[in-house]
């Protein structure tokens, strides 16, 4: 893995570093990440209804991110004083008992957005001289490499529970060398192993895992028989006996 050489970030690229003023003081991005997973949200604009609900929901569910050792920050093209005023609106609308526990980053010159390959050239201003940034979400590993980037249309707010689910899947995959099926962890609710145990929430051991290791580390598994006859779908359960312990304080998706 390394840094992008053509201005486009791809999975596995090292995220660009930056220094910036925020609602919680000046930060260095890479030092802020530290050894944590990180969710970075590029806000289309402050004082907009959709983004207000997104940040408010992030604040309401922030304890889930803390339990999973995930840091959060949001980038917008407003000044720190304006972001501070917007933060008051968010706190009031959601009835929060304190300020947001993650920083709102001021990117007035759009230097940060440009580093992250957020295309602002053809976007209209959102009022005055403030550009309307594309709504983008980045999930970053502790080694500062990009694991996921997704952009949403301006009219559609993101689902914070889905962000948490993806973070769960990425952390589990990193620990256990697995891939998650569609709709995980609610997948395969009717599948049972030979002992009659439920396989709901089962995952796929990666092809890079030796067969002997699959047998050792994934004792509860099902080799799914398919019409093609090809043996490529092995579902395995992950529990506390896995190679790496799950986070004892983590809050499951949807709770």
C-alpha cells in the first residue's frame, strides 16, 4: 500500500495527511487517527437539513463508535465560527445533553476535499461563496489506509446503522480473514449445520486461508452444495473461540 500518485484514492491507498482548525481545536489528521479505525464524512454544506440529521444521528450513536474503537470527524467548507453555530442547531434539534463529541473540520479553501479527490470543480455554490461539496463517506483503517469510500446524492441522507455495520464487517474481516455475505449479520437465518445449530450470521473464510486452518479456526461450518458442483461456498460461524477476541464492549448492528 502507498500514496496515490494520480490524485485518485483507491482502496488500500494511504490517506493524505492534513492540519486543520476544527470545533475542537487544531488537529493533525494522522495523529488524530492514531491507532484507531476512523470514519470521515465530507459534509455537502452546513446549515442544511439532511446533513444536520446525519451529524445528529452520528452524535446519538457515537457511543457505538467509541465501543468499536472508531474515531469520527466531519469536514465542511465553512469557518470554525460558522461550524460552531451549526453545532448548536444540531444539539438543539436532537436534544443532546452536550456538544458533539467529534470535531467538525473547517475546509474553507477546499484543500482537504481536493486531497481526498472530492470533485468540487463543477458544483454550484450553496449560498454566498461556500461550495456545495459532494456527500462522501470514508472508512479508514488504523494503518491510515482507505477501506471504503462511498458518495451519496445531495437528496439522500446516509444510514448511520449501515456505516456501523460496514465497520463491524471490516474489523471482523481484518481480525479473522473472512468475507461477509449480503445482509450480514442477518444472513442465512434458516441454514443449520449437521448438529442442527443455526448458521445465521455466518461468514466466508477467505480463499487465502489454508484448509487446515479453516478446520482449526472455524469448527462450526457448512460446505454449501450447489447445482454447479463447484465447492466455493463454505459458511463458518465466528464466536469467542475465534483467532482474535471480539470487542467485549461492542454494540451490535441495529441496537
